[in-house]
């Protein structure tokens, strides 16, 4: 009789642990999904920023060349 009570108590504990494991696993899945979504957003932002950096570097090169050309014209004109 006492063994039956112990078995029932242990089965109840096992069932409770299985339920908690399920809840914890589902919570972990939700956190992983959220983290993956953040990661995707960050990758998109990084790609956008890399493109912007490339465009800024190109603009910088063009502006630098324009400044050099202007300085050369001023030198040839005797202004500087």
C-alpha cells in the first residue's frame, strides 16, 4: 500500500517535471525565434550601413578630386 502511494507521488512529480520541461522548452523556442529575428534585422542594418559607407567613400573620392582640380586651376591662374 505504501509503495503504491510512493509510486503515485513519483508519477505525479514526473508528470509535473514533464510539464515544466515542455513550458521551458517552448519558452526557449520563443526566445530563439526572437533572437533570430533581431539577428536578421541587425544583418539588414549592417548591409545598409556597409552600402552607405561605400557610397560615402566614393563621394569623398569625387570631392577630393574636385578640390584638387580646383586648386590646380587656381595655381595655373596664379591665384595661389
